[in-house]
C-alpha cells in the first residue's frame, strides 16, 4: 500500500535524576556530598533511507519515544546517557512541525536532529559551596522534547508524466523502463505513483507516473490532486495526451484543461518545461486528429507517439533528457528570502482564573519539572529562584492571597505569604 502522508508523535528521552549522597567511610570524617549527576536523555534523529518507498510503516507505529538517561550514583558516579533513537524515512520526505517545514530529506543517509533529549539532573555534590558544605538538594532530569510531526512524501524524479485517465502514461512508463505498473483499458487504473528508471546511453533518469487528473482535481476531485506533489521536484514534464480525447472532450480541450489544473495547483508547476506527446497514433483516424490538434497549438512542438508500438518514444526521451540537463531548477520546501521575525517576550507570564494563578514560561516550567518538591531544600531553592525572577511580585500585583492555588506546568501548590 502506498502511503505518502503520516503523523507521528515523538518524545525525546528525559535526563536521569541527580543523586543525593554523602561519603560515609571509616577514617574519613566529614566526607561531604558525593552524589553524581544523571545521564543525558536520548535524542531523536530522522534519517533518509533510500530503501524505503512509503510511509506505511509509520502509520502502523505513530508513537516514538527515546530512552531516558540513567540516574547518578554515589561516589560521584555519573549516570549513563541514553542511546539515540533513529526514525528512518524514505527519500523525498518533507517534515513539518507546527505547520512549518523544518526538514527536507533528499540525500541518502542524511541525518537530522529533530528532538533533543533532556540534560541530566545535578547531584548534591554540584551544589556544594564554601558556605553550604552539606547540601541535600538535587535535580530531577530535564524532560525531553515532545513534538508532533507531519510527514509528506514527495517522490524524487527527473521527469514527470501528467495527463488525464487512460491517456497511456503507465504504458509509456512500461515501454521506456523496467517498471511494470498495472495497465488496463478503463479509467483510474493507476491508484498510486509509479517510478521507473529510463536509460539512454550512459545516463539514467527517474520518471514518475502519477494517477490521471480530472477536471476539478485542484479542488480535491479524483486522485490526481493527492499525488501532484510527487512531480513538484521534477525538472521537466511530459504531457501525455490522448489524441481521441477524454470525457467527451477533444485532445486540445483536454490539453488546455490539464494546464489549467496544474496552474491552479501550483504556479511553479505550470511553468516547468513541458513536452507534448500525443499518444495512440497507432489507431485508425489518429493522423487527421493530429493535424487539427497541431493547428490550435500555433507552432508548438508536438511529438506523435504510440506507447503500444513504441513509435516516436525515442524522440520524446531525447527531448526530455535535453530539458532535464538544461534545467537547474530544484523545488525546495523552504521559502527563499523569507525573513523570520523574532518576538521578544517576558521570561514568564501570570494568568489569573478566579483563585487559580497560572504561571507559564519555558524556564520556569523546566525548573518546576526538575525540582523534587518532597525535598525541603529543593523547595526553598525553587522559591528563592521565583522571587529573584520577580514572580512573587507579579503574583501580589495580581491580588494573590494565602490559600490561593498556583499552577506551574503539571504542578500545583497552595500559596503562603
């Protein structure tokens, strides 16, 4: 089954917790703290795998979670960091995060860090100072990144075959390459894109055949619109036109409608170099219709072919190969010249809903997640940091009173003055 869209849920590993420990050995008085730090959580990477051709596997397994780091131990032993998690994707996969393209995997073996593992929490040995020689405070591990990714596969090909149903695109591909797509004499035979490698001399080119378009495909009618993205990367197009027309329309009317659908889907797609190949010239009456078709194109180059007999195929391929070599265009998912705007916001914000005060902010939420609230020293440290950041002042300005609920991330506590 060909699947070209998927959504996956990725969670990087959490860092290991720090250790709270003291040296307790004979003849070593006042040994001091020796709790080690926790290990780093596992990162999540995306890797382009040339042996994959669909996103089917990811639809069966949409959830991915890297291992957590190991906790620190006594005697200043650091916890072991977790192994990275690798998610393999087919070549041509575009990765979207929050609606924005963040990666385009086009090179075999290309590896991208997509979710960073949390750092390990510090053990109590890291909090030792000249004034506080016996700290019992330690940190929990930092949570790893938790993200949702939208994946969209756009096949990588040099030449794209476009046309209406039953125009002979699959037959053309089978004639010119080793690909063996399903071929029949009824419309909508092709239900998924097909790729074939065409060899001419010492050069090889990849040809993509997509399901036939129908009028209104840009609005979601039929199957063609779902797969037009697979020819966005191609450098040139071959328009396969049925000389006898389709859907009670002439070949010229179908040609105009085809270009209209391409233009409505993507202006860049409509501007690609295009070769016009009129198919089914082996049938009776085709020559008269070809003359009428050429008259309306006003001097444009038209290739008369028969995908069944092979007539004119070589000439079309030569023209297509020349267009591919001349064209340097490569469609990128990243908008060129786009300027990102950075908005500077406060480190935290406080929102009041009745008697509940919600404090949000990346730094404060991470601090809360790494604090062991069952540890009195850790609680005092957390409170002192909030005061230094000015949280206590903002809460009083918002009208907080003893007994009100304060919520930070997943943690809630009762406010006391």
